[in-house]
């Protein structure tokens, strides 16, 4: 699987909408949605920092590594 993004989980815990979070951290809803739906290829550290500051969490609360089953046997 690789890197899993748990932004939707953290947003639900903090009871904040996509639009509100996007506005508070200064990025577009479209870009935040790409990150939330795990379609992003990269995330800037500055964006991750703003998200963590706003949600009161750590980067590890948002980003999670999941090993691929086929790679575990290598």
C-alpha cells in the first residue's frame, strides 16, 4: 500500500470541514481534497506543518506507512 493519509480521520475527530480547514491553512479546497483522498503524489512540509498546527496533531497522526504484502517477502 505504501503511505496512507489519514487526514479525513483527523478532520472528523476535530469536527472540521474540508472548506474550513482549507481556508484556515490557506490552500484551495481542491488541493486539500487531493490530499484527503490519497491522490497526492507529494505534500510540502509547510503544508503538513499548517495542517498539524490547525488540527493540533503530529505528522504521524496524518501519515502512516503500510507495507505491501508482496514487498514483505523480499
